[in-house]
C-alpha cells in the first residue's frame, strides 16, 4: 500500500505560480512512477504530468507543457508540480498518483491515488 497526501493548493490570480507537493508513505517510493492528474467541475479527470521512478522520463499534457514542471525526491518520498503562468482553465482538483509511468501517462491509470487538492485560478 502507498498513501499519498497532496498539499499546496489554493486561490491565485491568472499569471501567478503555485507549487503542489505530494508526500508518499508506505511501500518503497522509488518503485513507482508518479503522476499528477486534475479534474475540473463537470469534466473528466485528465492527465497533467508523469515522471518515471528515477526521473529519467517525464511526460506532460500539451495544455501544461512549458508552464508546469514535475519533479521527485526519492529520499524524501515526495513529488512536486511547479505550476507557472496559471490560467483560469487550470482550475481543478489536482490529484497525485503512483503506478506504472507509461500507464499513468498514456492510459490515465494508476495503482494509488491521493485525495486531491483544490487549485482555483481567478481571472
């Protein structure tokens, strides 16, 4: 079992930056690819970013490429999402996920999920 707890969400203005963090506990963090997803009201959950077990492979959704950066610290068992130049359309609940990197990035599938953290971007 892996427990994931997100933090760092909040209310910001368009153009601002925000950094989300996800702390993992339980089974070995380094065994898992990690990812971020988001779900806006009335919309399906969508993939945002993924990073492989040791950070060698990173994937981004086109909507966030160039603005968001995913990173991980296998010593601290954390994964982060630095979000720059935020837009109102980035408003959503953001979820941290753990699993197979390729499955996260291409199929939206993960073995473990966090509870989510709300990000609201005002115009």
